[in-house]
C-alpha cells in the first residue's frame, strides 16, 4: 500500500527449473496495480472513523489501474476521489522482439483489488505461480491475479511485424470489492521491435479484446481454482502433520488492550496491534510468552509437517492471505469453516501447488501445509492494504527455543530506544 516508489527484484537461482534460452528467450517485469489519487493515510484514518470514507465503511474503488507506473483516470467520472482536470499520459510500451518468446513476470503490487490481465491476439502459457515453476495451461486468454501474487506467462511474438502494436488490458474485478464498483481498464502497448530494438511505428493499436474475458461479475477466486497448475518439481507435501492450527478471520467489532471498542478485522477474535517498542521477535528472543491480547498466533515448536487452517468467515468477501518466510502447499480448499474436530477432511499431498499468497473466497477455508523448519516469527496477513491496516494479521511462530539463540546486531538493539511514537498502534 505504497504511495510512492515501488519496484521488483528478481533473484535468479542456479537451480531454477525455468531456463532462459529453453523455456523463453527474454524476460520483462510487468507491475500492475490499482491506484488512488489520495494518500493512503487519509483513507485509513477516514475508514477507521464512524463516518467512514465519503459516508461508507467500505474502501473506495481505485481511481485508475497502473501498468508499470502509468495509467489513465477518467476525470469526468463523478466517483473519482479528487475532482480536477487532468491530462491522460501515453500508455506505457512493453517492447518484445519479433519472433522471440518473452517471459512476462506479472506482479499485482496494488492495494485492494483482484485484477485480470489479457493481451489482444496473444494467447499465453502460464509457467510460474508466485515462486513455484509450474506446468500450466497454454492458449490462455486471461489470467486473474490477486494482490501480492506473481505469475510468469510466456507470449510468442508471432502475430505480426516489427512496429505492430497490441493492447495489453488489465481489468478490475468489481464483484470482488466490498463496496462494488465498475470495470476499469488499464492499458499498455505490446510493441514488436527488431533485434536492435528499433520500431518503424509508434502508432497506437487498433486491436480488439478477446470475446471470452470475464465480466464485472467474474468469480473472486484464484486462477489455480479454474485451471490445473502442477509444480514442475513434482514435490509432494508431507503426509504426516505434527501440529495443526486454525486461524479464523472476520470483520467485526473488537476491544483493544485498553478496553476501547473499534471496528476492524480480527483473526481468532483478536485484531492485530503492533507493539512498536517491544516487537514480537524481541519478546521471543528474551524467552517471553506472547500476550494473545495483541495478536493471534500459531506456534510450531516441532520440526516437521504442520497445517495452518484459514477460515474466511466473511460471507461475501474474498481475501488474499500471504505468509512470510516460506511457501506453503495448498492441500485442501472448501466451503464453510473447519473446527478442531474436522481433522478428517480429505487432503491432496501429491504434488499440490505450492505458493505464498492465496485468495480465499467468502465463507470458505483453505488448509496450508508447511514444514516448520525455518525458525522465526512470520507474519500471516491479508494483502489488502486497508484490511491489514485495521488488524487483519497474525503471527506464525516457528521453533521458539531456536529463536532464543538469535544474535541481535547492536544497531538493531538501538531501534526500539530511538522510537518516540505511541507504544501500541492498531493494525500494521
């Protein structure tokens, strides 16, 4: 939920199952996001007030969709947050060499909405979900990407000559927004160039969208719920589970540590409150027990297979949940919610999809299987910025005894003493 600079870092592994020159010829990062023309701090303050933003507790739809930092806002639309005149920038160009296969690393770096990406006249192949190389479908016309997710797709520049252009379209999904909205479209130009990077034309495309793209009422669900994405590694999930924790998330009224009631999001009936000068990692290094008034937590104190069950108790709202520190296997999904006695639900441990961000539809659950071998305190949170800001986060604690052995750099130790703000801040 950044109001300023944003970018991507690509770390190449020597053991990557996707190889340049084999699976693709070139690669380009494509950042897509919703965008508000007001500061996020103003929005969060308003949403936390009884009046809400413009009289409603629901976050507003974005004013534009950006592709690699550029977008177009319809300034005549009465729904935009800042009523003013504006100039429409030229859509960004994504240049690909004619006749070559290009890997687009697509990242939804936005705040609120699931987005749908398509490229006129170019069906593509999905080869990666988050950090997992996959055998995905070919001939894809559109892919849905929720906040925080990444997909790699491969396109073949074989539909024309150097200079030709084709629209890249990123559509919003208003059905997935709490307050609803309308379909917005962000545009970029896929431009064919010669091998020296030259193009005889800069004309805007006159191409048409595919006729089977999702509409305003398209489903609010992960792409892997619509198609098969099989990890190329073939790695199986653990079949034995040593510990199982249930995290149930819901919008509602909560009471903070000072007895004040507020409206927000909670997990296991606790809305996250940041202890700014006493962070969770420091508490565990000191051998303390976490105070569950401040956050929900799941503690894995044995190394081995473990399950995190997430229940999305909001009936009509889907949420993208992101786990820091490691990926997880998605071994089960379903409607409703699971309880402590529901351990017999069927799971798939044979090469299930592994990723780190999952969209869970309303009134649904997912079972995330991990190996609890990376010691630390790892946030598990909703990736919608507005929801994270009002408490939708929990702590996954792995191997507390090992955390007590962590060394603390001197500069890190001084941070808490230098902090002069409030001791506790609601949300993150």
